[in-house]
C-alpha cells in the first residue's frame, strides 16, 4: 500500500527541478491517458513505497486548458495521499492563488517555498511560520536548484499523508462564505465530506466539468438561484467573484508572510528588459546575439578543435593505425575498405564536428537558462503579429534549435488549429542540432570558414518562417486573426556552471550515441551501395548501385548547381538523419583518395561545388523535409494528409530558394543569361507575388490601417 | 484607458477586462483582477511587459487593449 | 575468407546488431531521436 505524493505548482516554479531531485533516474515518463499532456511519475529516492507524481504546471484548476483538466482530474479523481505544492517565493501572490484552490480538495497539503535565494537577493524576507499559520499547513523552505531541503519537504509530505488530515480551505469574505455555505449544504449529500467545499465552489462557478451524480434537477435549480442572487448582489459574475476573492486571500497570506503588497521596485531584470525589448535596440541585440552564437561556435572556437579532430585524430592517428592493424592480420581488402572508407570515413566525418556542436549547445543552453529565450518570443510576437501570427508560435521554434522533434511536439500548446499547423510546418526551418555538421562542413570546406556562412543559416531559417507565414496567411486555409500572446517572464538569472555543463554533456553524449548507431549503419549501407553494382561485383563508385540510383535523382537538382549524383544521394540520406549528409559525403568523397589526410575529402568536395552551388546545397538541406523522426512527429500532430502537404511544401520551398541562389550567384560571376536564370526569375516573381498580394479577406481596409501605424 | 496606451514607468489600477472569453479568464488566473496595480516595464508598439504583483507578464497589444485601467 | 576477415566482419555485425537494438529501444520510448540539447523532457 504505497503513498502517492502529487507535485503541484505554477509553470516555471521549479517543479521539474524538484521532481528530478526527488526521483533521480527512477522516473517514468509517458502520457496521461487519452491526452497528449506528458505524465511523469517516479519513486521517491530512498523510499520503496512512495511514488511522486509530477502534475503539469498550472496557474489554476479551472476546466479550460488541457493541463488544468489533467491536473484537477488527477487530484479530485485519483486523490493522492498528499500534495506537495511548490510555491515560487519571488512571485508569492500568484502562486498562492493556486494554493487556495489546492487547500479545498480535501487532501493534506504541504507547501514547499522555492527560490528563496532569489527573494533574499532582492533583500526580502519571508516569515515562514506566519505563512504556515495563515495557511494552516506546513511550509518548508527549499531551493530545488541547489538541492537544499528537498528531501525534508518530501518527508514532511509523507508525514502529512500518514496523518491523513485534510487541509483546511481558506475563508473568503462573509458574503461569499455565506453563499458557498448554502451551496455546500445542497451538494454535501452527494459527495465525500472532505470534498464538499471543493464542489460547492465549483458549482458556484458553474464549472462545466465538476459534476456530481445524484443531484436532482430541483437541487440544481436551487443552486442556480443562490448563484444568481449572489451575482446580483455583487454586480459581478460568479467566476470573477471567486477569482477576486482568491486574490484578496492571497494578498492576505502574502502579508502574513511578511511581504507587503505593492512593492514596485524596478529590478535589474526589468532594466535589462527595458533595453533588450526596446523598439530601438531589441531586434539589433537579438540579431547580434544569434550571430555571435553561430559565429563563435562554428567559425572560431569550434573550428580549431574540429580541425584537430579531422586532421589529426581522423587523419594521422586513427585511420593509419586501423589500417596498419587490418593489414597486419591479413584482413580482406574489401572489408578493409568497409571499415576504413565506409565506417571510419563516414562516422569520423560526422564526429569531427562534435567540438562545434558542444560549443553551440553550451551557448544555447546559456541563453535558455538565463531567461533570454522567452524575451525572444516576445520580440518575435511583435514581428509575427504584423503577418497574422502570434509569438506563441515561436516557442516551438526555439525548442527546435536543439532538436525538431520536441519542437513539433510543443505545437500542441497552440490552441488555434490553423496556427498550429502552420507552426508545425515551419518549425523545422530553424537549423536543428543535427544540421550543424552540414553547416560547419560547407562553411569550412567550401567557404574556407567564412564568418557569415553559419549565422546566415539561422537567419535564412527565420526568414523562411516569416515568408511562409505571410504567404500562407493570405490563403483561405490559414487566414485568421493572430492568437493572443500572454507569457510569463521569469527574472533573468545567471545559470550555474554545473547545469550548463550537464546540458552540454547530455547533448554530446546523445550525438556520439547517434553517430555510433544511426550514422554508423547508414554509412555502412552507403559504402555497400557504392562499392557494388547490381550484380554484386566490386566496382568503382561511378559504376555502383548508388551511382545508378543517384543518377536518376541527380538531374532534378542540376538547375540548383549540384547535379552530381553524390550530392543528390547525400541529401537523400539526410532524411534518415541530417548528420548523414556529412557522413555520406565522408564515404563518397573520401573514398576517392589518398585519404590519409582527413582534410583531403574536403578538398575533393571543393572540386564538385562552386560558391553558388555550395550555398544552394546548404540552404536546400536546411529548408527541405526534416529527418524521419521529425516527419513522424509532424504526422502525430497533424495527421497523414497535412504531413504530406507539409513535406511537399518544405521541399518545394527549399528547391525554389536553392534554385534562385544558384542561378543568381552564378549570374553574378558569369553574366551569362541562361534558361536556368530565366527559371529563377520566374520563380522569384511568383514568390514576390505570393508575398505582396492582397489577402483573401475583405477587411483589407483594416489591414492597411494597421500597416500604416 | 486601455493598457496598451500606457507608457513605460506608468502604473495603473485595473478596472476591468473586456470580453467574456478564455483569454480573459487566463488573464484573471494570472492575477489581472479589478483593483490590482499594474506597472508597465517595457513597451513595443503596443505589446507590453508588465509588472503585476511580483511577476512579469508579457502581453500582445490586442490583449493589452482589453485591460482597462485608471 | 580468412580468419581475420571473418572476425572483423563478426565484430562489425555485432556492432550493427547493437546499433539496431539501441535504435529500436529509443523508438519505443517515444519518438525522441535523442538529439535534444534542450531536453525539458519533450513537452
């Protein structure tokens, strides 16, 4: 007979950190049945019979959002033995608003006061004993980030669970209490006594999801009469009455904790926000930061280490050593080729970019942990709104900078179906971690490490999103007003070195693991296909199965400047994992040679691409369909039909952009007017028309008025 | 006055939020209730970053226009 | 094929088998391709 402790609290209050601290690696992550909200539960460390259930972060237990419904259904239906309510001490009143609701559930409650360090740094003090008295339940100070007192909080919750004493609801003003008392009398015959208060409040609010069996129509009518008379007396609707009463109560509780309301200091965080979100500096700062992130990781710090890994590790050390070994034991030539040219050539090419990946992810982790990322969403909202989108759509894209799969899953939180579709289609335009080796390879091998190549990959992605947004919003399918944007902004804080290193390490480990599995298998397969022809005889690459397959595909890409079968095949392997583009290049181009010098394959590549075709290749791979894992995620979110549309659009868009890049780039050099250039001009004209044509809505006047502001 | 017209540094007391939809309920759950003070931290063409009690909330211009303050 | 070739091939095959198993396991636990740097737990 185990004990179930539920973790409840606002979003951003440190709940997840606490959950991780309490359960360590014994977590089990899944989905709440029937819905797409994540369900996390785990065993409390050191207690075999205590389970910790992490509930979604919610501001309230109303029946409106999916997270709230999931949380409340669990709390009311499955009744945990105790609730551990994490409260962000630096945001007391809003957090206590939820607490007043948790106290009505008839379950023992323990409050864990988190982020006390932030409060202390702001010079504030919390009277924990006073708060505990006012709440009528135990309050434990914790710092989830530092792991302080987390275990104590859990043990307090266990004690509360064992004592089995339900928490006492807060008292509101007399008039409201009187009304609630009347309703409680009417509903209590039909519900467990501990939950009578909860149901009384829910019925008063006309909560659509709180239904008790056994309430006759006559009783319901009486309840309605009570509600209406209270609303008339207060000249306000029932829900607002309760919301107001809760906040009044929260203010009282905050005062009991020694935090007088109405403190309006401008914090350092606010001062930073003044600048970072200002009309003048906001976007330039954002552009500069993203530029630096990509520039630093790919073109400076990262390059030095990557050069070493490619030239030394995979150039002078490993291949000769392995070759020496294989020759000395008398291994067959073909197998030597598989190991050296196939596996080591391919996987080595990808692993060579590990240093750059790590630096990039370190920088991105810093930006996210310090709180700047949400400010970017705010900036983007301002920009997106002009085109009918909301900044809410940008959050998945921020996540997509790491990996597109969770980014696409994050589109679930967008309620507006059209916006959700559009976001799912465009999220993968932002370069994900797996595309990084492609960017770095082309920047390094074909542009000699030019400073502008890697940041441009990011900005082209953003531009692609914006253009797609504009174009799609003008079609009947996607037209509509932008969704409202409401976002809580946590204060800036300096991330701990430990958390940054953990992020970086996790990322690096995942990358190496992927290299050792997916990429390893793909490179072996590619090696096989390009070493044998259809009769399974060993041949030169140019006569192999792969060349035959690639030869069919390649002409399609000739107008883009890279009609070479090797480039086409590499792009195709990107569907399995984007890193494979690099891995395949490593196998196909390295093979040609004297490959003792890792950089040799970069040299071979350089012969096949011009600057224009190289950049065209880069952009095509960045914008075209994502890897199968991401496509699968899109399918789970949008369904089969829209997935096809999404992938089709992405490939078409990528093709069009790459075509123009190559044709204009080549024209700039050769000044020759070719059919290809003509095609590019037509495509550009069509693109521009799609962007500027009037929207399909009659409210053109409103749009012009809005644009004029 | 709708909040979207407030300038950085200005403080107002919330009178009411127009409309009866989900967005309004969400705002109320976040603490935008009548009688509460709200201060503008930053403004970007009508979109606002607000100080509400101890927290900071970002809103788009349309939503800010629905919050009437004095 | 001589012994060395056979052994090297066997080693490669074993590695490939492990790789496939690892991919299968990952697929079951939820579509995460493991390339998250910003893993807030996929939500």
